[in-house]
C-alpha cells in the first residue's frame, strides 16, 4: 500500500506519462502509417510501370526471368491475363490481392487502388495497373512489402517513447526528491516540536511556497517557545505569589497558637493574616476574572453611557490616594463622550490605569486624562510625570505577573495581573491599548475604542 507522498507522486507521474505516451504512440503510429502508405503507393505505381516495361522488353515473356530485377522494387504481385492466366511475384496468392470483380475492372482499363483488407492498424494496400501486350490484356496487381517499414516505425516509436518515459521519470524523481526533502524535514521538526523542543528551526532561504511554509514553521516554533517560556514564568510567579502570603499566614498563625505573645502583638499578627488572606483572595479573583475574559465565559453587557462621567467617578473613588500624595489632576481635556460598551468592565480599565499612575507618580506630580471622539472612535489618554518604565520592561508590561522590578518601587504592592486584564477588556471591546514611556520621564497610555461595539461585531 502506497503511504508516502514521495512514492504517490512518482507513481502518479509514471501512470499519467505512460498513458499519455501510449495515446501519443497510437496517434503517431496511425499518422505515420498513413504517410508511409501514401509514399509507398506512389512508389508502387512507379514500380508497377517499371515491371510492365521490363515484362514488355522480355521477348521470351518468361516472368521468372524478371524476378531478380523485380525483387529490388520491394513489392510482390500477381499478373492476371484476360485469358484467365495468373503469374505470381513472390509468395502470393491471387485471392489475397484482388477479387474477380477487381480483376475485371482493371482489365477494362485504368489504375485502381484497393484497400483489400484492413484490420486494426494493419492494411493491405493494392494497386491494379492495366496494360496490353501482343494483343492480350493484362492486369498487374501489386502490394508493397511495407511490414518491414511499419515494424521499424513501431520499434522506433516504442524506443523513443520508452526513453522519454525513463529519462522523464529519472528527472522527475530527482525533482520530487528536491521538493519533498524539505517537507520531510518539516515532518521531523514537527515531531520534535511536539516533543517540546521549541528551539528547533528549519532552513528557510527558498523563495517559493515551501520556503514560505518553512518561515511560517519557524515563526510558529518561536511563538511556541515564547508561550512555553511565559507558561513557565506564569507557573513560577503564581507559585511565588501564593506561597509568600501562605508562608506568612502559617508563621503568624503558629505564633498566635503558642499563646506566648502579648495581646497587642497577637492583634497585629491577626491583622497581617487578614491582609495576606485578602491578598490571596484578590489574586484568586483576578486570576478567575482574567481566565473568564480569555475564555469568553463572561460575555460583555453592552449598553450606552457617558464615558467622561465614568472616568470622573473613578477619579473621585481614588481621591484619598492622589490627595495623600498631593498630586495635581488635570481633566480639562476630558470631553463629553458617549460610548456603547460594558460599563463595569471598562470601569476596571480606568480604575487600573489611574491607580497605576497614582502609585508610580511621586508626591507633587501631575496626572492628566483626555477623551475625544472622532469618526466613530473614542480615544482616551492617561498621562503622568512619574518614574516611567524602562525600555527593557516596556515590551512585557502586559504579561501576567510581570512587574518590572528594576524600574518600579518595590514597596508598591502589585499582583502583576492588572494590565493583563486591562488589555483583554480593551481587546474584547474591539480596541487597542498602547504605552509610551521612558525611565524617569513619565508614562502615556492611549486607549482606542469603537464608539459602538455592537456595530462592529
């Protein structure tokens, strides 16, 4: 049973070419057979006239004396006399040349051509020539010795077509090997990728479809490698984020259980346990929320509302935080904007972005927010003059649990999930989010949303 693509293609090629060459052989043979017949027919008429002249010039009238010369004319025949006589040239029978009716027609005058017998591609072409001698009428019937010519033609065609099939097959095998080799390599590499070897790559220098396939494979391999790295980091980060509060809770609970601490210290430890438990609950809630967003298990509850008013309410809810740091808030560019979206989900976006600005902007800094609508699209921009984000950390700020410790204040508590949730909510609304920032120069976050998500879905 043929299983490999390589063998299937070669067998298919050989079958198709063999059938095509067979058809070409039959057509070519028939065309050349007719050509040979016409050429031999003309030669046969000339040969017949030459035989008649030889016979007339032979005074004895003995046909057998002319056989050596007649054989050189590559034909055989029968000479019929009007008196019913028959004389043969070569191994021939009268009935294989002409019927009595054909003999009578030729004796009455005129050159006659007969396809006396035709079976398949084998035919008997017969020429009848009349002449008179010594007052007697004769009819000379000739047919060419064409079997040798046709046999040579057939053998030549078979040899040529066989050579064409052989050479074509060899060239095709080489070409298919050249084409299939990279596919085989891709198959091997696919198996390696399935085994977890995401660093594998294939040569992709070809400029054809296979080269494009190889480049796509390498991109897939690189992305899988990145996904695997993120998965490992995610597991490590989740373990760390969960283990730290659990360790604290366990230690403080053990200290309280021993009942050897003053009441005031017990209360302080209980407060820490409560805080760490709340941190775990918040982390779990965010993970569940992000998972629900990514799996679309939490459909959007879209309705039309005032977006600018929502952002103002978020600022009011965080007023204690930004007032505590004496931050200057600028909402002068926050234009009245209506939008159709999930009010609860988008509120989380603005709350997270503003919370980050407040956290990472030093005391006395400035935060501004603008919103405008144009061509059915709403653009919201958060600006601050805080500590900014380093160039190294910027590409990864939306990754889960990534907190960019090098450029951020480590005293600020964060789960590293907020921006991941923000980006997912924005994407579910058919929008985009972009961050511009440099360390020590502040941050600009631009959120672009469709004004009516229902019309774009």
